[in-house]
């Protein structure tokens, strides 16, 4: 029986080779989609992390109250890079935006002092921002007004929701297609072994003995397919980052990429193992005449 098993492996090499390529191609497509999702998420956090709030301070407020406000904001989990903007800094920023100098018509600086800070990306939602503004105005009497790019936040959240829905639908459809394609690929690879499986059963081999070499081979094939897909994905990723869009290198998250590759390995092994087991069980239950 061991001789039969080894003979089976030799005869089925062409089928296994094609199944490895087929599974690798499907996993490659899924991996590229996963990479796009990871980059989209990082890009979303990048844009959200650049939303800045300006807490304008009432004219003539004592410096100690301003310092107290700055410490109050800096201690909050939603605030990053808290900075006190004096009237002179505000003027320099105003002039840096290519605005005309008002000193030609005014003999004083009309710009108010402020405490500026960037929001943590998880707080860039209109309800959260409204709550932050309310807190700042109620807890600090020196805050006259809080401003932020309302139109940008609304557009960003709307765009993010649409992109998330589209990517979720695409991911669900591709995952379903991937499972079906991999299952069919493995079943076709196993088709050439149907007579051998039945022969081993007829000479008294147990189901475990019959399925063991095939399932072991399935695990190795699934791993090989996943590694082949990962190699192709890495080639695409580094090619895009080095030759097409170097800016994407700054968004790369090695942890999420590692989790994505681990998921591809588990998926490749699991589906090939289950499909192979199903095929072996199917042919064991079939009558000999039905194999023709």
C-alpha cells in the first residue's frame, strides 16, 4: 500500500503543479486587495490626523490662564501637537499663506491668539468634534471660539464610508470566488487519483491510511501556493513603492502586512486541506462503476 501511495504522488505531480499555480493566483489577487485595504486605512488615518482645531482666546486673557488651557488640552486623549499661537505667530502664518499685509491699512494686529492642536484620527467625526468644542467652551471661559475645517471633515467621512462599503463588497465577493475556485482546482487535481483511492480501499486500506498522503500533500501545496503568492505580492509592493509611488513607503505597516501574509498562508492550507479531504471522502463513497 505504501508503494501504491508513492506511485500516486509521482503520477499526480502535473495536476498538483497546476493546482499550486491556480491557488497561488487566487491568493495573489486576494493579497493585493488586502494590501489596498491596508493602504486605504493608513491613508484615511493620515488625512484625519491632519485635521486641526483652533481654540481662539479672548483678547486680554492672562498668560497663566492660557498656559492652563494649553495643559488642559494637552492632557486630553483627542489632542496631538498642542501649540500656543501668539498674535505674532498668527501674523507669520497669515503672511505665509500669501495673504496681503494688513499693516498697510491697519496699525495693529487683528488676529487673535489661539491654542492649536491636531485631532487623533479616531475623533475626526462630527459628533466627537462637536463634543470637544462644547467641552472647551464650557470648561474654559477664555475660549471665545473653536474653529475647524467643517467641510473637509464632512467630505472626508462621507468619502471614507463609501470606500469602506465598496471595499467590503469587493472583498466578500472575491473571497467567495476564491474559495470556489480553489475548491474546484483541488477537486480537478484529485480527479486523476480517483481509481487509486478506490483501489486502496478495495485492498483493505483504512480511510485514514488512504487520505494521509493526499492531505499531507495538500498542506504542502497550500503552503507552497501561499508562499508563491506572497513573493509575488512583495514584488508588486516594493516595485510600486520604489518606482511608481514612493510616497506609499511611508504608509507601509509591516505588522498588518505580516498579518495579511499569515492569513493567506492559513487560507491556502485550510482550503486545500478541506477540499482534498472532501474529494477523498467522495471517491471512497462512490461505487467503482461511477468512477468511469
